[in-house]
């Protein structure tokens, strides 16, 4: 009887889906149980313990793969293998992250230790773009305040208060997209249909496909100064942590709206609180925070002009299944030594 590969799953995947069925047929599974664990994401200690001796990890973006985790999984560094002339067959062969974001993985170290890493690009692009549009509209049109008024039974429209909960139009506005990658481009395409007057974007390099959305490549500072809506769709790297700082907020129009569907680390949340509280910034809609979940007593949650969502960007039923299925295909192919459907971009 052949030994089935050991797989660790760090966060729930759809119960009734193809992914879990395939895993059950082909692998010995250990899975984080949040009901037993008491918290949504696997605690670090438990994660490190659980990945010892596994052949594959099905990862959620909430669990970090760094040197410590790779040590815990028993992966030697290439230098150790060479220096000690070890003939080495590592147990951990593949990590499949169920995300397009890769900021929770040290990819350079993974490649040094020869573990394959795969992710889930493309399958969630439209869903995250739709989420960005929803959050932009909800923030611009003050849905959080409206829903609170409904719940509290204090609807306020009267003839003497005719601007009750009036917000901003997207039509005619200047929109700045930070990161015109797959998701940013789809957000731009959708916003064009709203009749925006000008689309700007910034990033590392101009994109040739930007002409399809009449996008103008500008410097980050110019984008901040001119945009009515700034929508962050970029991937995360060490250089853009707290890109949205107190200085950045000062450069933005006081009538501007910031939307973030990327990662929480992009924003200095204390500075965001101050900017929103003092009216330096009109409103913000954020789908990602630091930490996640955001503690219920966090100051940002007290602000009527700050809409916070619990990282729902890719949360449609079809897309969640598609992400799980692609991760499973990535992992099973990796275990069999077959070409992998979605390798991560090569790291220098
Ligand atoms: C991603 O794929 O990176 C999302 O943020 C997770 O849903």
C-alpha cells in the first residue's frame, strides 16, 4: 500500500467542494480547527508545530511562511546542504497559498530551500474588482451612516434637512488607481462605465494596456493631489508599507475618498484616523486592516466616515471554490512532480 502524502490546511476551505474531496481521496489531512482553536486564524505556535514533517501546505494569507516556518517544516538551507555534502530529499515539496497576495511568504527563502510555491491569480480578479466598486460606492454614498440610522430608527430626511446623508458622485470625478495590475485594471474598466472624467494610475512602470481605459501614468504624489477617489489595488512589498502616511493624507484633497482592497499594511492607520477625524480626508473604505480581525474597540470603527469590511474582496461563493480548487490542483501537481498550474513569479 502506497503511503499517502501528508497535507496541512491552515484555514477552512469549502466543506462541500471538489477541493476537499480530492484531498480526502489522495492525502492524509490535518486541518486547523477554529472551533477548537477559538480564533479564526491558526495561532503561530500551533502552525509551526503542525507543519513539521508534512509534504504540502494549503495556506491562507493569515499564516506566515518565513525562515522560522521553513525551519519548523524541516527544510534545510541550500548552503547547509552544499557545505555538509548532504544528499537531501526534503519532505515539504509544495506550498499552495489560496490567495493572489504573496506578502505572507518569504519567496526568496522558499526558493533557496527549493520548496515550490503556487498561488491563485486570475480566478479572483473580477470578484475583487466588484468588491472595490461596491466599497467605493458605499463609502461615497455614506451607506454605513445610513444603515446605522435605519437600525437606530432615526432616519433624518426632512425638508429642512434636504442634504441628509448626501455623499459624492463617481460621475465626473478624477480617479487615481494605485497599482494598475490585473485587479486595478478591472476596477478601472468598471469605473469608466460610471462616466469618470479622468483616470490616473501609478506604480513601478507604465502599462501598455492602460490606453484601453485612458489611464494616465503619474507619480504617486500627483495622483494624491489630483484624485477625488484614490483606490489602492497594488500588491505589497517592503517598500510600500505605510505608503498612505500622514504626509500622504496632507497631499490629498480634503474632499477625497480613499479605498483600499489591497492589504492593511499599506496604510498608517493612526494617521488615517487623524485625517478622517479632522476632516483632512472626506472618507475611507477599507477591506483590509492591521491586524485582522481589527479589535472591536479600534478607533477607526468609531468614525462614521470610515467603512471597514472584514477582508471580503474575493468572497463570492464561486470564487472561493475556484480559489480552493486551483490551490488543490497546484498542490496535487506539486506532490506528483508535475508542472504546476500557477507558479509564483520568479524571485531575484
Ligand atoms: C488574496 O487573494 O490575496 C486575497 O486578499 C485573499 O482573499
